[in-house]
């Protein structure tokens, strides 16, 4: 999601109907879309995170798992061998 030129046009926040909308600490559980791309998936695809703490069948879980697999298979960032 790295933009070399231009500015972000739209940012959208979406709740998942499979959640209570907040976690046990009162934090909102949302998906963030930047120019129609799921920010969480972009972070995972670049290898800057891992899918964890999954307690339900979340709406975009499969997309995020595919992004994580891509980063792992390409040894990106947190997936680099030491």
C-alpha cells in the first residue's frame, strides 16, 4: 500500500458483524480500508504482522491469511530467516 505519488483519496472503517465491535479492553474492532484496500491485509502482505488471536470466523480472515502466507513464502520482514 506504499504510495509513491499522490494522496489517499478515501479511508473507510467497517465493523464485522461476527464481533461485538469491541474487545475486552473497549478497543473498537474494525477493518480499515485505504483507497478500497484492506489496510490489515496490506500490512500482513508486506510481512509486518502475523494473523493471531482469532476467536471467530471473521469477515476478511481468509484474505488476511492469504496475505500472511504470501509474506511468509517470500520471507518478508518478520518472516526473514535469521
